[in-house]
C-alpha cells in the first residue's frame, strides 16, 4: 500500500493533469480532510515532491481562506525560472540535488530524456573524478554551463547572467 505522501502526490498530479491551464488551485483544509491528515503533511508533500527542480512551482497562502496553487512549468515559464535555478544550484551542488533538478526538468518536458541522461552522465561523481568539496563545485559549474547552452535559444539570451 502506498504511503500517505505518495497518495497525496498522486492525487495532486492527477488533478493537475486534468487542468487545461497547467495550474491547480486547491484548499489546504479540503486536502487535509480528504486524506484525513494534518495540514503539515500536505506542506511536506508540496515541499518535497513539487519542487522547482522537479518542474513545479507552488504558491501558498495560509489561514482561513488559504489556498495552494500548483503549477506545472512549461518551457517558457521554466526558462524564466532558470534564474532561480542558477541561484539554487549556487557554488556547489551534490549529485543527488543535480539528479532531482535534471529529472524534474525532464519530467516537465523542458529537457529531453537524452539531454537529461547526458547531463547526469557528465555530472556524475565518477566522470568528474575529483575529491569533495571540489567535485560539487565542478558539478555546479558544469550543470550551469549545460543549462545555459540548452536554454540560450528559448530564453533569447536573458538567462545567461543568472546561470554564470
């Protein structure tokens, strides 16, 4: 049987897939009641399963009229979000973090499976072959350079500064 977090994630993905706009707005209290859980469990799922690295943007407002707006990133939107990705990658990135980011971009259709596989192969610890913490710094630079190259055309050059 799937965990509660898995069930919540599956439900939100299914609901999002049914929207025409790629935007889902739901009430946190309604989700909590539906899954018979506390609101913090909903927050946990959103924070860990619907990240920008995985191709999602989450907006949330708490309180009585609070809502959750979940958006699946499309390429034009994701290209604008690369500014944030560049900041999030920062000066160092672990192999696990890079994997989540790249697979999220693949899942959202921003990069192809082949592109994702190439990026992951080039940023793998064995390919880099230097000790930590230098390895994570090299991985961050490689990841930024590859994303810059992939998105230069779609972004019209506007993303370059953020990823450098």
